[in-house]
């Protein structure tokens, strides 16, 4: 993990909103971790393609969730991922 995190900045999901407002994250090599705390049943878009929505949290503040929308190949590959997965 140390090798993977070398020269990267950890930003907790619960800090993401404030960091986006204060810093230009496009200029920083950063990572975040999240736990799937809620999954919505796969939905169909207007174009007929299926997608998933996950609610992610870093378990520091359960009121601060990030919605992750999965489309295309990412949806196909990961839609069965279990709630509680990091």
C-alpha cells in the first residue's frame, strides 16, 4: 500500500466537498477510499442502457455520502458488487 500511495494525497470522502471548493484537485495526484453503504436497484436510462447508483461513505460521518453512477462496461463488470465492499 505504501508503494501505491507514494507521492499521492489521501482525501477522505467526507472531506471531498470542502477540498473541491478549496483546491484544484486536477493538479494533484489524489486517492480516496469508500465503502458501498447503499446500492440502488439498476436503472434504465432514457436511451435504454442500464446503470447503477452506489452511495459511498468513509465511515467517519454517515451523513456525508457520495453518489457514484456506474455506466457501460463499468456497470456490467461491477453491478453485482456487494454492499459493504470497500
